């Protein structure tokens, strides 16, 4: 798939309602003409995107005045320039964002969060940063794309496709020697996410080979069995069924119970990375899937070299409250272009039979579905239609 053509013409892509390529240049409010021209040129090669939900004024001049840059929607950039504690406090307390860059490291403070990366960006990365912001990327994602951007690296587009050129997320623990998770097939195929072990058994009997158990009633008790006992029983039952059918059953969140039951794999969210014993999962030979919601989180997850990377939510979904806006088909295509050659990839969020062909057309290796399997009255018919769509997508 061509990421450049995807950004411009892929089904589901919005027509641009921004001011066009010049909007990126206009966001560089105190930049010189050379930087503005570069931003316009780069933005023109990123394709048509809807106007960003947040328009940014980027202040990168050497002599900034606090009164000029205060307030939400303003982003102060300091490159190889000291920032005093008072300046930082003043800008951030006003709601402005701050990006400081020195020694090939960048620290972004925005909306109360801090993001730190290191890399070897091109000299005109700031122009690329403005361009990716104008494509609707949140600042931490725009920064990562900009630091992975290379002038003229592609014939058709300027979206990065080489993970080795992307920045690294700083502040993550070093991986122990021998730390590795088993691989997954690059194409996991149809990947239902279901709420209990009974659903796992039902889908395995119908021939599904990859399933995730995401327990919904985690506080439910059963007689003398407490909530934890119910969780462990459900997981053990689902794992046993997967082993009987020689299928791939992933357990969402409950990694310790999954290890105790001998699960094929575990699926974790970004918030779980702080509490789960990732080394124990690796030592057990259990596969690890990680959720991501943008390129910064992809790079964070890639640090751990998981068995698969999941990206979403692609579309609005009724099954889970979203912490961010849906990513859409075009961004999914760039995610697949960046990582599908390195690791198994999964799209998730709001995917149904009607949307499945355009999801698979991005080159992603698998699509996770929830209501597309659990809602239809005719399960066999729904599964047959979904499997046919996968078969046509692989043809």
C-alpha cells in the first residue's frame, strides 16, 4: 500500500477543511520565510486531512515575550536555549505548551503531561512538526513523526515508514538480557474480543483461531467464590478451551492469572505497562500484545518488542470509552506502513463487516471485532461473512 495515496484518497478519508498547505506555515507565527516555505512544502506532501481540532501557534523566536505566547493553543519552542523555572511555570500555568530541544533530545510539556524522546532529526524538523500538527496529530505524535521525517525519502509522500529512523521514547526501563516474547503470525486474521469463557468456547467451536477474553463482570461473585476466584476460573476455562482447539487465546489485563493458567498470550493497555511484570511474561514464554492510540504510544510499546501492536480506536465504538478521538483509516494505513513489516499488527475499535474491507486494505495484519460477533442473532452467518471478507482481503 502507498501511504501517500492512502493519505489523499483512502476510503473514509475526510476532505481537507483547513486552509491547505499554507496553514502549517501560518502556524509558525514568528518564523522566517525559509522555515515557512519548508512547512508549506512538507505539508503539501502529507495529503488531505480534516482541519485539526486544535490549531496551534508555534513560537520559536529567540526573543519571546511571555505576554505574546500565553494561553491554550500556543506552543513555545526553545532549541538549544535555556528556559528558566519562572518562564516554564508562567507558560505552562497559562495553558500554553512547551517544547525544549537540546543534545538530540526533546521534552514536550502539554496538557499536564510530559513526553521525552531522543533521536536524530533533519535540520528542518520544526517545519515538519508544524506540518504534522496541521494534519490533526496531537503534539506528542506530531513531534515523533517530525523527528522520523526525512527530506525526499519517498517518491510519493513524506510520512515515515522506517521504525529505525523514528525517535526513541526516553525514561523507559532497560530490557534484561534475553528479554523476548514469542512471535505471533503476521496475519492473525479475525480477532474477536469477547466478555466470558462461554463466548470463547462458542467461537472456537465455530472455527475461530484467535480470540481475546476481556472480562466485563470483574466484580461478580459466585457463591463462596469471590471476584478474583471468578476471574481465575473464567481465564482457566478459556485457556483450556484454546489449548484443546490449538488456538490463540489472549487474556486482557489479568496477566498473572493468565500465566498461572498457561495462556497463549496476554493483551495489555498502556496503563498496564507500569504495573505488569513484563519480564515474568517473557520468561513464561507467553506472547504479549500492546494497545496503542498514536505513534508516540507505538514507539513506547515498540521499546518492549511485543508479539503484536494493536492500534485504535479506528472508528467510534460503543464498547469502550475512548481516551482520544478515533484515528481513522488513513492513520491506520500509516501505522501499518511503519510497523507491519516488523511485527504483527492489529486494528481495533468500531470495526464491523461493512468497514472491514477498507481496514484490511491498509495492510494491517488483523482486525479485532466485538459487536460484529457478539451482537448478531445469526452467529454462524456473521462469522461466515467476516471470514469471507478476510479471505477476499488476503487475495
